[in-house]
């Protein structure tokens, strides 16, 4: 598990530095599945800043990810990291 977190940290670093690694953030899908009606509700229940969640959900912006917030979301949704984010190498197109 430790190596997996290292991989995520490297991927996020590469995105911030303009790398070609693409991550799709799937929080919106998990919110629907778990009947979470708003970003504000998710913020209250996870103790993650509303603005951070808004960037993640509305803009699919991976540069706002932190390991702490990823773990909070995984704990809240009782899911694996792979249920929360999806990795796409540069040779694989990102399909919405």
C-alpha cells in the first residue's frame, strides 16, 4: 500500500509540473451512489474544505488533491483509491 501512495504522489507532482499523466476524479459518481446531495454536505461530513471539493467535483482538477483528503474520502465512501480516481497514461485517451 505504501508504494501505491508513492505512485499517487509522483502522479500528482507530474501533473503540477505539466506532465502528461491524466487522472479522472470520480467523486461526483460516488456522491450520487451514496445520496450526498451537495458539496456542502460532503464538506460537513468529511471535514474537507468546500472550495477544495468544488474544484475536484466541478472542474476535475487533480492539482487540488492531497493524500489526506484522498484518505478522508476513501474512509467516508468506504472505497478504494481506485474507486475515487482513475489513471490514464498519455497514450490512452480520456473518455468522459
